[in-house]
């Protein structure tokens, strides 16, 4: 009877998934993806140019990118839990500091601190955390936590737009700061654990088998892992690096500029915020859908589908804007937007294993965050120079389809890695490809 009850007990990894999802919902969903709704109010309040304001938002991505390799090394050495706790504290503090901003340099300083905090509540530490807790259900688990970001990004713009309209932009930042401190800090400190072995468990909730059993042998079977040096000497790594840079550049240029673009075209704030909320809300469905698909299908092809959705839907921004078209674009773009975050960690783990996943994802997210910051900054200054987004929105689909084409050159992961027996074994047959 006792054994039977133990088998039905909820695997603790799912509590880690829930906690990570809430951390991402509040920390990243509010701290990063709600940021563009402040742009019109800041421009009106201080008279800053669009390029100056968007540079502040893009600075968040620059810091995330530059710090990603360091964050990955820190995760590999100390575990993700400490990084997440640091991030929650820093994000809440930075958001409250925005309420004291009265000059452009203060705005950039607060953005810098927020960027540092976002390193801890971003996808990477939480995805590494979940990769430790799940193997067979890794795609689904990553999709679930990533869905938290989309839900936060869907709720945040509507809630904060209401705060700004009724109480001003400083109240909007204050509300987000308090929200970040309210629950995520407790979850990061109490519920989140680095790995199942810390609690005497196995990944996916497998029951601990008796020694020398055949089941024990099966649990010792694991995929070979590349070292960090081996991974970065492969062609597959640099294909991923380049493709992710391009797709992130077009993704974040759209998400950073869509709100102000729709305002320029005469749409009211509520409809512009609604389009942003649809993208981020639908991204939750995309994360779940493509996370689950990556557990069943070739992970390369699943990632390719997300790239095509993003590139194809971005063509809608070249057409005369209608609310129905904008919302249809937002639904499609949101699915691909969410799918990227589910695919990146599982594809990286598929090709390079878990041994140095933190460092490897650190470089991949460096590419992702630099792409997601440099092109949005350039887009802001291009708008200031010519007064429209025509060139920017024409280049976005080209970048997206080029990124999709690069994925076609990835090798078959089954030819790269094979299962080996024994704990900690490293065997990688694709070095120098």
C-alpha cells in the first residue's frame, strides 16, 4: 500500500516547473515584454526621440546577450537556483528605480540594472533547470515554463496600459516592481531545487530502482555530451548561432516597435496593446505546442516550422494596416514566437548533451539577445531618419527566411551523438565538422 501511494505522488519536478513558470510570468513577462508600452508616455513626458527611447529597451537585450556566457558558466558551477533568486531581487529593484527617473542617463542606468536582473529570470537558467529534471518529457516541461512568459506578456501590456492611462507611467513601473517581489522570490528560495538528485530522485519521476537491476542499467544509459570546446568547433553550433541571431533580430524588432507603429497608424493604445498581448498570449500556446512536438518529431524540423511562421507572418506588416489583418498576424506570429523558446534548449541538448549545456546555451543566447537588440536599435534610428518603418519591415521577412534556410544545413543529430554507458561519460563524434 505504501509503495502504491508513492507511485501516485506528484513528481516534484512538476512543482519546479510551476515555480519556474510563475517566475518567468512575472519577471520576464512584465520586466521585458511589457516594456514597449511605456515608449509613447516617455516620449511625451521627456521629449526624447524614438531612437533614444527604444535604445533603452534594446539595452536590456544587449545586457542579456553580453552576460549570457557568464550566466551559463555560473549556472554550470553553482546551479540555476541562485541565479534565479538574484534575478528576482534585481528585477524588482530596477523596476522601482524607474519611478525616480528624470533624465535620459538615469533611464539608461535603470535599464542596465534591469538587464542584469533579467539574466536571472530569463529563459536560459530556467531551461537549464528543467533540463536537469526531465529527459523524456523535456520538451513539454520547457514548453510549460516558457508559456509563463507568454501569459505574463499577454496580461502585462493590458494591465500596465490601464495603470499608465489612469495613474501615469511611474505607477506602471511601481506596479510591476511590487508584482515581481510579491511571489517569485518565495518560490525561488523555497520551492526551486537545482536537480532531482538533490532530493534523491531521478529525472521524469522514475522510481529509484534496486541496485544491479536491469532497470538500473536502463537509467544509467544516457546520451554522450560534448564539452564546451568540442561543441563550438562544430559546424552545427555555428549554424544554430547564425540562424538564431537572424530570427531574433526580426522577432524583437517587431515586438519592440509594433506598439508605436500601430499608434502611428492611428490605432488607439488599447488596440495596439491588444495586438502585443495577442502575440505574447498566443506564444504560450506555441511554446506548449512546439515543446510537445519536439518530444515526438525531429527537433530540427519543429524549429524550422517556427522560423517559417515568423518569417511568413511578418509579410503582413508590408500590407495596408487593418485591425483584422493585424490581429491575424499577431496570432500567427505569436505561435512561432513562442515555439522558438521551446526549441532552442531541446535542440541544443539534442546536439550537444547536458554536460556543458549552461555554457553552450550561454553562447546561443548571446547570439539571440544581440540579434534582438542591435537591429531594433537600428530600426529606431532608421525611423527617426526617414519617418517610417518601410525599409525595416521589408528586411524582416528576408532575415527570417534566411534563418530558416540555414537550418536546412544542420546535420542529423543521430549521426552526431550516440548513447553510451556510465555516469559522466563524454563521447562526441562530430568535432571539427
